[in-house]
């Protein structure tokens, strides 16, 4: 057990550190126990305490009660109710708060309990579970029936906590939530943003852009939502915090609320758009520096790579093919891992080198085959349950592949140093390690050389504009889903005159030659980048 002599003096994270020492990482991950730094918990507590009539407080995901400790240290005449579903952490918290009568703990699932109660303050670091990590359908039905809304099946659990908590706010009640910021810029976040706007409770979003993660073990950036169910519902402020010391700016906002200056980071509630990425409200957009922008989807379509549902079964190296006697005509040439593509150009020579190195370079392509060895391998898949996996069970026959013809360009899914585009000169297929980029047919772009498009995609200008649509995770990790790219903007290359286009192609071919020879000369890309800047910059 963790000993706490005076709960009002537990104003740091020693409790959480002690618990982490005696509890396995596996257990903490199972229950999404990523603890809030006390400095942030204290800030969020200050927001609740700004409600002069604060009496009743709800902690929907109690954990070790970091928020209750922060509140009790500043105001002792509160009535706090907490929920948690983990027996281990619940027992620790009962012991920690044993000597105080103002904390009422319940070993119950918040999502299915306490719907009829309202609170003056709600404060929470909800569990971060993706849609496939929790009882998705049951909880979605509960929320949809209670709140009379229709939710995206890919909704993360933390947003459901938030929606329920908004519903449970008393008049003039305040809410403080610390959650991953990805909902601000994701598809499933649209309905949550709509709810915040419709209910007119959102007052301030504090987005953290720390050099280090806020949560030690969670690969995610975070934000704090400060909400209030009061009449001061016209304005919403966005702040970006780079370092812990910047939190004083937020403390100033809290202390002065509802009196605060109107600046470029403050927006009318009714002007916020739920269907767009909210990054544009708190980060400068690179695209505004350029003119003549068009949607990338008018030039090319991005789709994910082939998803097999069982890579270990469907992928083959040369030696594995020999082992099972699978003829080459039943194998589809394919890039299976991102590590096998190191440069911007993937050639036939690169592919043959991977084959010689016995890398996974093929996919089973057995539709219609009567070959004895292929039939034996299919039988092996059925005996080992491959046909019953999530994706394979949805296909007929189960061993068929998705229809993804080789795309001329690949693009990385995750990156830390900007988008990486690869010219697929080997003309082979790819798994989901890359997205496929197909040029749109019968578009205005048809007459422009694919080399001009790829030359553009290699430039800093292109990456800067694409970054307006990125999704951010911890440690500088960025992710682009296909629709993030499809909905992104790009320069309208059809406006280039023939002379400029030929110059770009000439520079591109010179760069390609140096890259193919393993000594890429980026000065050629710099020249191409300068051409685009000079032609399209809003100077």
C-alpha cells in the first residue's frame, strides 16, 4: 500500500511514482493509467475553483486522485465523487483517501452509471482507448441512447467520457479535461467539436507542443479543455504551450475569466467549423503564404496500401517460396516493410537486391490456382485459422487480395522529418506501410508530366503545405491518413508555362541521377523549390 500521511500536502506525483514502482507496465497499459503531472492537475483545479459556488465535484476516471488532491489542498469543503474500474488502483485510492470523508469512491464504470446527477465541477484525465480496445458497440449505444446523437464507430473512448461529462454540468458548472489533442484534427472528432459548439460550453483549448511528452508512457500530444456552462459563451480562446513556464499565461486567463483580451487566438463560438481541422485556430497555416492553391484530390487520389489481415502468412521471401514450393507466377511482387525503401526512388535494381537478400518481397496471389503446392498452403492457412481472422473472414475467398494496382508514387504513413514520397519505378505493389498515390484521370492535370508532380512533391514547399493537414503524436511523430492528403492543398501546377515545366524536369532528372548513384545532390531540389516559391509566393 502507498502511505499518505496528509492528503492536503500530497502536492506532487510521489503517489503516482510509488504506484508505478509496485504495478507492472502491462497492468497500467491495460487500464490506460497514464498519470497527469501535478502541475497540470493544479492548473485544472484552479479552473474549477473559479466557480464561486463550487460544492460538488466529479472525477470520472479517479485513478489515484491527483485532481482531488489538488482541489483539497486549496478548498476542503467539497463533496467529491470518483469512479474507477480497476480493483487494484481503487484499493490504493481507498487507502489514500481513508481519512477524508469528502471523497466518495465507486468501483464502477462511469460510462454506465451516475447519469442522473449533475455537478458544479468535473475534472478528468479519461482513459485513452481506440475504438478496437474497448466494448465499442455497447458504450456507443449507451451514449447514443442517452444523448440522442449518432456517433462514428471509430470514436475513441476519451471523447465519450467528455460528451457525458458535458451533459452532467450544473448551470455555471465548470469542466476541465486533459485529453489527446488528435480529436481536434481527426474525422471522429467532428461530432465532439460539434457538441462543444452546440452546447456553447467551450471557453479555452490549451494545446501542448512540449519537446517532451506530457504523459511519460503515451505516444501522444495533449490538450486541456476548459469549459463552463455559463452565459459567457460567445468566445473561445486557443493557446499553444511550448514549455511548462508558459502555464502562467493560462493561470492569468483563469484568474481574469470572464474578462480577457480579444486577440488573434480568440474566435467566435459560432464561427468555429467542426468539419475542418482545428489546427488552423492555434497554429499558423503554411498554405496562406502561397497563391493558386487547389485540392490535392483534384490531381491525385491517395488510398492506403494492401491490408492482408495476416502478413506473416501472405508475405513471402524467396526462401519461403522454395520451402513451400510456391511457383513465382502465384506470387505478387510487393514491398512489405518501410525499412526496405530508403531513398526517394525505388527501382527494379532495388527490388532485385531485396530478393537476393531474402527479404519479404512477394504476396500470395492464389486466386484460381489449381497448383498442388498452392492448395496445400491454402489448406495450411485454414488449419491454422488464418481464414477466421478479422479481415480474411470478410473476403471471398478468404485468401484473395485487395484490388490495389501498383501506384506510380508512394507516400509514408508515419514520419518525424516531413512527408516522404517515393517514385515507384519498379512498378510493384505495397502493403499499408505506404499509401498509394494514383494520378486522377481526365483531370486538368492529365497533360502535366508525372515527373513534374513528383518533383513538386519532393520540395519543402509541398511538405510545408501538406503539414497544415497533419496529425501529431508525441516526440515529433506525424501521421497522414489518406484523406488527410486528399483534403490537403497544393500548388496548381497547370499554371506553369512550358519553359518552366521543362526546367523543372531537367533539374529533376539531374537530382534523380545523383540519388540513384547514392549521392543525392539536394541543390537541384533547392532550385526546384525556389522556382515554386518565386511563382506562387504571396509576396
